[in-house]
């Protein structure tokens, strides 16, 4: 049996010195391969499309699109990519935002090189690694009710996005190549899951909770 291919990694951090340090860190491990670097969330989205990494090392505070938004978008468009947060921030709300958005792990930048390498390998196989310092935030998260819209299907999110654009059922059906009856079914399901009394309320909730991202 041959040696498995290296784990493909991209770095997302707005600090150039951090990226340089992580770049040199990755070269020390034969089973880890750097395939790209991004300084913003928008760059990260494009890079994921171009390089198809296995694991993303993600900072949480960046100009423009922040870490949580970027994680959510990557997980929506590339559910096979694992995202490991590597940041200086251990605030409970930031930890919870990252995990709720779909990050598989959360580490602080004071982590050792060996621990980070092991966390990348764990993330690649679907296992979580969490810094000891954030234990309180994880416990609090476990006792929180699910986010509004967590049970929307991908198709329902697509329909909701078109509702946000103001499209009537006929145009939604045409855009998604489905019947109007199917659109009506999805709209009813969306209203039920969001607890909305009308399409207008559903659109308002979509904007408020970023449900189409």
C-alpha cells in the first residue's frame, strides 16, 4: 500500500507574519501540504474553489467578511472541507459563533506545533480538537437551543434566498426548474420552521439571522 497523499491545507489570516510562520510550520511535516493563503474571507472563498483543500486554518477577526461568516459560506459550498479555527481570541461568543457556523475545532495561537499538526490530522478525519481555555464556552453552547433556521434544507435556503430577492412563486419555480406546487410546499415548510406568519416575516428573519448565507 502506497503512502497516502498529504493533507491539503490553506491558511486564512489577515496578518502576513502569522501566515509566514504557519507556512514554515507546515513545511516541517511531510503529511501536510500548504496549497494556498488568504488574507480575507472573500479571498478564502475563492481559494477553496480553486484549490479544494482538505483543511482550512481560519482566523476569526478579519477585515470585511469575518471568520464565522467565512466558515458558514465554506461549509455551505464545500461541506467536505474541514475548518479548524486558529485565533488569538477566546471570548465565549466568538467560540460559539465559530462552532455554530461549522468549525470542527478551535485552537489558540499559543498552541504548540505538534498539537496543531495533530489537530489538522484529526480535523481531516472528522475529529474535533478544542483548546482547554474555551471549555466554558463549549459547555454553554451545549445547553443553548438550536439556532433559528438550523433545520432548513439546502433547497429551502435556496427558495428563501429568492424570497429575499422578492421573486413570486412562478419566477422561483422557473429559476430553480421546479414546479410552482413544489415552491408552495417549500414556502409552507420555511414558514413553519421559522415560525413566520407570512413571507414578509420570513424574509425579515432571513436578513436578521443570515439564513441564506
